[in-house]
C-alpha cells in the first residue's frame, strides 16, 4: 500500500518550476503541483550566506513514485544540489487521496477498485 507524500522543491524561477511541474504531471510522477512564486530563501552555500528569489513547488505523489520523481527533478533542475524534501501525509480527505493515487496510477487506487 502506498503512502502519500508532499514533496517540496525550490527553483530559481517560476518558468523552471512550471517546466518541471508539467513533466512530473504528464509522466504521472505527480498528481498535482502547486507553484508559489516569489519566495525568498536565505541559506548557507559554499561558506557564504546567500539570499535568493525562488519559486516553491509543492508536489503531491506517493512513496512508490518518489525515487523516479526525485531522479526526474534532478535531470530537469538547474541547481547542482536541488532541494527535494518529502513529507508523509498523515491524514487527508479520502476522496482527495484516492484521486491522488488514481492520477499517478498508484497500486493503492488499483487495489480499491
């Protein structure tokens, strides 16, 4: 049985986020991707404090699809070390979670049919 996940990925632009999101959804690695434009990130990189404008992707998927999703994000992303963080969904609307699984062809959705 799959565990549903929310995956967070930042990108340097809304355009790059949209391109990655389109690939993930069309390849059924994600059911849905929210793109939040114009966030500001402050982080340490190569010994310096950096402040950048970025876009945040909030991706819904399952643990079954996660490895392929992470691989695809890394292929499409311009950063050498992109942020790819997965958080398990502990609870949610059963209708929404069923739709999520059906959208990516998860075995959970197929088992329920």
